[in-house]
């Protein structure tokens, strides 16, 4: 085979992989644009801010300050909707005595850019940097909360950092593990690759971990959440929420769910 033909085939192969990668990511992210709710509409204290990432993308966020709070929580949501849809949940977390920063990933809400795996990881780093550099919270007074896909973003962010704690809700070892449990199983898992591969990263998390998972989760099976938990280092705890699916865990869990988070916050970043 001639050198020219070899180069041609290599270019076709690289292009094919790139196109496949874009297709897979288009099946992972389901962003919405705009703002559905504001803190003012909910009658809560909060502000809209914009943060610049390391690759110069301007991302949108809500900041819910708590007067004299000595700890903060970085909220990383799942793959659909916007940060504004999570404002009621963020407000409940702020009532536990921690200021909350709630991000819109790139391509979501009012943020610039287009979502990608590397991009949302960079967005999370920008959020953490804003809490430490602009707002003055020490890294060991910050808890990162990741829900569903946001759990994978949180695990990536938490590697080798001295965070106060990490809360992972309804999350999974990798995208491949989710699709492998479906009808086309192994083939789809192989095609998905190791995207959002928390399984290979969670061993590098130094912060205490608190897991939540509903036992009727129809998207991320409870067993997948437990599998990631088993790979995690100590200290860690796993809370199963009876009767909860993927998107109603806070409602089904109710006050006991939030009290468990309060207890965790007091363990890892005491309010006094």
C-alpha cells in the first residue's frame, strides 16, 4: 500500500472516530436554553452570575449566599434541563446552612458554548475556582454535590483535592455501564467507550463520600450506584431511598433525605 493511500485511510479513520464521538455526546447531553425560574420568583436570596472557564467560555450560574456561612456547596446537575430547574432544590440545600453555587454547563441555560465531556469538566473546575478565589471559601470547606451525570462531573473534579465532602446522587460507574444494561448490551457499551468513567477515578477521591440512590431508579439501576460505591475509598456511606426513581428522589426522600445531608455537612464541614 502506498504512503499516500495509508495517510488517506488514517485520515478517514480519524474522521470516523471524531464523527462517532460527536454522535455519542449528542445522545448524552439534552440541554435547554434560557431561564425557567429565578431566585426572585421563588422568593429566595440569590443572584445570577457569569464565570469564565479556563478555555474562555462564559458560563451562567446562580449563587445563593447564606449570611455568615462558613461552608459552601457546588451543585452539578444532570444531563437535561437547566440550572434554573434545580433552584428549588438548591434553596433547600442553602437552608442547611451552606452557600450554594449552581452551575449551568456550557450550552445550557444562558451559558455559551456546546456541551462536551471535557467541557463540562472544565465548567466544574471554573465553579470551584470561583468559590475559592472570588468568594473566599477554603477548598476544605466546600462540598461538591453531583446528581446523575453531574455525579461523574463531581468525581472528576474531586480527584486529588482536599474537599470537605462529596455527595453523589443517582450516579453510575460509566456511561458504558448504563447502556450495557439495555437491549443491545455489550455492543452499545463498547461503542460508548469509557465516557464519564467514574469507576477509574473514584479511587483518587480523598473527601468523605455520601451516596444516595432510589431503589426504583428506571434510568440508572440501583446496582450501578452500589457498584461505584464499592469502588470508592473510605470514609463513605450509601443511602437507599425506598420508592424513589431517578428524578423524584428529593420528593420521595422528603425531610429525612435533607436531614441526612445536614448530618453529613456537620460531619465534614461543621457550621461552628
